[in-house]
């Protein structure tokens, strides 16, 4: 086993993601895959067709009586200084003229007062109901009414005048003030005068009705929360009620309509089909009864969204780009262009599935079907999100937010597909190319010298002595053990270890470094410099591992193959019997080593660990950087070295048989610190090797290696995104809860003082909060991914890990409990360069119950906040809409990992002597007779 430089493996080797057979055989190999993918794609298209079938409804062949006319274009607003130009107004007037002969305006300023003049000069036969806007500013109201009177007196096409719009409803003007304004205007114009208010304001304030020349009522059943089937009945009942209240008065419906998009109001659903159905049905009834009305409204007005909600921007018969949303006759589709979206989504999902499945034609049809369905379903949801984005009016800021959310959906899709592919090939794959059992050396074989490095820091002396005793029992002819103690200040801790090494003989050498840089990597670099010159293999184990006597004799022979750079045995544990907490951890760890590492080994892409690993010394010398064999900048120096060796072209061997067993963390705090270190270190590795991992033109890694390293760490990025969504959801829930409550309770009693809540509502809105739920489609993929992850754990454990039902649930609990820790570590890894190496304390007493709970205090706080938010949403919205119910479900699902963390902390506080033994369990013993786990009877 002489030093050499390993050759780069050819592109078609087993380490790559795929080989390239001849074209005829490729088609034959993929015939089954293509058949499954085509069938699922057709089912996907069929679902789109069913959901977008044209809806038959009554047609209308007459002329619309009138339109509420607000000519604001994209980027314009009635609340700003960017008003429509005369040319834009003229264009909109020409656009609506073929549809109606009557329009209604809302203001007498900002150029809107010129609409009668522009319509007259253009020669359009349009009658104008001239409006004005009144609020609490008295001086502004006076100026507005002067312009209203002036335009009404000068214009020959103004047929009616409106003094204010819903000013009494908003509380800007009192009924008495409104009566005064109306009388003031009536004295100065020849046209009939009224004001516009919802139907109930006229009923509640008959003095206003007595002061006007005609009644102008608003009938908008969507805001009443009525289903579409009851909407027409409702508005006609209210119309008749107002008519009965003011007999002999002419009644004009100033606003009637239904939005094409927006958050549900009770049973009212804002859709294109519902808008068309309501308006067409109303047009026919209005024509039969001779009603005068104005449709709310001609064009979509997204500037209203900020204070009235998303639906406020979608009341127009035309969209913001002046395209008619639906015809007056014939069937109506919710998404007229659905076919193009469906074909694009189906093709994208087909190609994504084929990209993965073509690499493993040996996967059984069940695995192919599973991945195809996952891909088509998830791409369909993502496509619906993008489709919703194209139909939503948004500011630049909102566009950026949506784009980031869509990018997050793409990451979730990549994560889902990679996890789905791993599940398919692990559970349903037929062929294994790189499975190795331990390889005993033939009799008489000369075995190379091995230098075993044992770094320690503040480790319990009795534990280290057990490890050294196990090493002394190794059945191997030539090895040395270098024990390197660094940064242990108390001589009472390291001196007993030094004395024990002396008793074990010359093979064991002890070094005490005192204060030493580089943490574990620094100690290992020191050990490399002290390694015997004739040693060809370097082994590393943790201070708590009891190795099997045949470890070296069965693993070293793999190095007879010149391309092998390192070997790895799984991390295993001997203290699973030490209580329920240890048992849960044992099975949580087992999933990765029994399934994940085996799958990664198929493409020479295993993760190297800092224990139970053997490395060719010449490979370490070749891969050294600046004289450092182990990276002291990375707190996961073991995984970083493995990746570096692979970039040099070395092959790894993973043997799934247990060659040694250590001990697990004693409490939840230690368990969490360990996973934080792994996640933070993974981000460090990605940042340090980003070209090899992310640059497709960098060929230092094979396709398979790049795939597994990137996609293998992607779930941790998903946890980071999940943490961001949790925080964002909590912040948004403040608005979702408080804004509706401030509307229900305009005054609150605080220490006997009646405090108005309007200021609070204004402050919340100014902070960008709303009482509208974000697009639910953004949340559905997250819920779907969460459900898939649970199903993935279940299926992987069923196929690869020999444990029972309750232990599978326990493993899932342990994994979920670390979600917050991993997410936080990933975010820290993005913004921090270095992190302190937090050693994992072992074989220490479990903490008291209260102390155990405090270890999960962050998770506990988030848990309480999520539950309070869910209760607040339920109270504020009274479970009245499916959005409120879905948002509550999302908050509760988001709380599950935090509940798991608190539960694990409490379980960890249970003393080992009182550990719960679940019913129906049997003990699993090691070859030495030690109990290493308890498993459920299947």
C-alpha cells in the first residue's frame, strides 16, 4: 500500500449518477418508466380539465344600465398625486361606451371632474352621475362641493349629482352634516341630488332619505358574507325594503357587483365564475324590473387593496389592463388560459421525474408511481401559485416578496423530489452496486500499520479508560494509539488517562497540549505530526467508543484496492437501554446509518464521520491544505475532509455493520448542541466548497456526489425556511387577530377608560400588517412536504430499520424536536464564519425536571406563541372562512416540532432508573451480551 495519486474515476463509473448505454437499450430500459410517467401526466391534465370545465350560466344580450367609473391606471391612485391624464380618461370612456350609456364618478378633483367635458368633446353619448368625495376635512369638503356645483352647472351631460360616497358609513360625516351638504348643493344645481350609502344607512337614518331627490343605495352581498346562490335574493329584499321605507322616491342602485378574486367573506367566494354568474343574473332581473343601477365597477382598482383587502382590487368588469374578464353570453371558465399552464406544469413534472428515474431503471413500478405523483402534484401547486401571482396586482415590494416565496417553493420542490427519489431507490430499488460486508484478511496477509488517533477534551477519565481498554484488545498485529488531550485545564481529568496509557504499554502514547487552537481538528493535526512514519492508515475514534476486536482486521483489507481513500463504519451506541430518552435518540440516529448512508454509498458520496473511520495516510497528505490535514476553520472537520478526499478522486467504502459502539448525549441540551454543530458545519462546508458543489462546470465531484451532498443537506435548509415562515406567520397573525378585533370592538375598556382602537388598527396597517390571509397556496406545499416527510420516515424505517411501530414514532419525535435548532444553525451559518466547537457531554447525570424543561425554553416560547396565535385567529375570525381554518391548521402544524422539542426535554429529565419500558418490547443484545436497544415486536 504505497503512496500514490488516485486516478479520477471515469464518467461512467458506479460513483457517477448514471452510465450511458447505447440508445436502443436505453429505450428498452426506460419503457416502464415512460409508461408510468405518461399515465400520471395524463391524470394531471385531466384534473386541470375537470377543475376548469366551462360553467354554463344565463346570458345577457341587453345593455348594461351603468358603470361606476374610476379611470385610474397602473401605478395611479385616488389617494396620491398621480392622476389619470385626459388622454387616458378618453381612452377609458371610449372603451366602456359600447357597453353602457351611463357612468358614475366619485370625485370632483384631480382631473376626475373633467370627465363630463371629455365625454362631451369626444362625442360619446354618455350620461354622467357626477360624484364628489367628502371626509373629515371641512375645508377640503367645501372646495370639493364648489367644484361639484361648478361642473354640474356647466355640463350638459350630467344627469344627476351625488354628494359624498359612504361618508356617513365611515363616520366622516354625521347625518345632520350630510343633510346640510345636500341642501347646500340642491340650492345651486338643476340636477337631482342624492348621496350614496349602503342600504342599511338609509333605513337607520331616514332624515337623509327625506333630504334627497332620489335614493342611491349600495348592494354588495359579497361583504355580507352570503353564498352566491342567496346573493340575488338578498339584494332584491333590501331594495324592496328601502323602497317600502321611502314610497314614491326614485331608487338608484349606486353600486352592485361581485369581486373576481379575494379572500372569502363567510360563505361568499370571490371568483371569476361567481362574478359572471352574479352579474349576468342581476342584469336579467334588473331588465325585467326596470331597475337603474351602476355596476361596481368598470375597471379593477388595485390601489384600494391597502385599506379594503385584496377583493377591493377585483370588482371591475375589466381588469387593470382593460381586458374584459368574461363575456355577457356563453359559458365562463375560471382560468381561460388553463390549458397552457397545465401543459407546462405537466411537462415540467414529467421531465423532473424522468431526470431522476432514468438514473435508476431498476426501481419497481410502485416507486416510479410514487415519485411521478409527488412531482406532478407539487408542480401543480407551484404552478397555481405562479398563476395566482400573474392575476394579482402588486407593488414592487410585493412582487419581490412573491418572487422570494416562489423561489422557496422551487427549493421545496427540489427537496421533495430528491427525498422522493431517495425513498424510491431505497425502498423499491432492485440492484445494489456498492454493498460491502467487512472483509477479513486471508491468512498470511501482511497488514499495514495503523495509527489510531483519539482526541479528548474534558472527557470523564473512566469513560476514556474503557475506550483505551477496548483498543488494547484489538486483534491486529501492528498499530499505535495516540491520545491527544487539548484544552483540559484540570489535571485531575487528564492525568488518570495519561497514567492509564503508560500502563497499556508502548503502543499507547499520551499528549497533553493545554491551551491549543483548532479544537478537535487542531488536536488531530497535532496527532498527524506525531504519527509513526511507517504507518499507512490513520484511524479516528471518539473518546466513548468501544471497538470490536476485529475492527481493523476486517476493515483495513479494503485498502488493498488502490482507489480506496477511506472507510467508514456506522456510528452505533451501547446505551439505548439507559431510559426512554436514550432509546428515542438511538432509533433517530439509526435511520441515517441504516438507510441514508447505504443509499449515498451507491454513488460514493457518504458522509465521513469523526469516529470509526480509517483513512489512507497518503491520501490525507495529498489533500492537505496549507499543511493542515484537518480543517480547523470548520467545526465538522470530519465531513469536510471526506469531501476533500472525494474531490481528489478517492473512493470511500461504507460498511453498514457495526464495528464499535459509543454513548449518546445525556440530555436534550447536549443532543441539540450536537445537531447544531452538524448543521452549522454543513453550511460552512457548502460555503467553503461551493464551486465543487454548485458550479456545474466544476468536475472535481461526480454527478452523484454533488447530488447527494447538496440534496442531502437540503432538508436542513428547509428547516431554516420553516423557521422563517414560523416567525413571519406569527408576525402576520398579529394583524390577522387584532385588526378584526378592533373592528368588532371600536372601544375597549382599560382601567375604566374607554380607549378607541382605531389608532391601533392604523398603526398595524402602517407596519404592513393586514387582516387578510396570505395566499393559502403558499402554505399548502409546506403542509404537503411536512406530511411527506412523516411518510418518508415511516417507509424508510419500515424497509431498512428493524424497529417497531412505537420506536418509529419515537424516531420521528426525536427528529422533529431538532427542527428549530437546525433552522437556527443554518441561518447562523449563513451569516457567521466561525462557531465555537461545543463538545457533546456524555455519561453525565440527567438534569432535574425543571432544568430539563429550561433546555427547551426557546422552543417552549415559540410553542406558546403559535398556540396563542391559533386561538387568536379562531376568536377574531370565528372560524368563519376556510382561510381562517387553514391558517389555524398551519399554525398548529408549525407548532408540532416545538411540542416535540419540549416533550423530548421532559423525557430527557426522567431518571434512567425510572425509564419507561414500552409494552411488547424485546431486548437486542450485542455480541458481548450488552443490551444495546429495545425494539418493538412487529
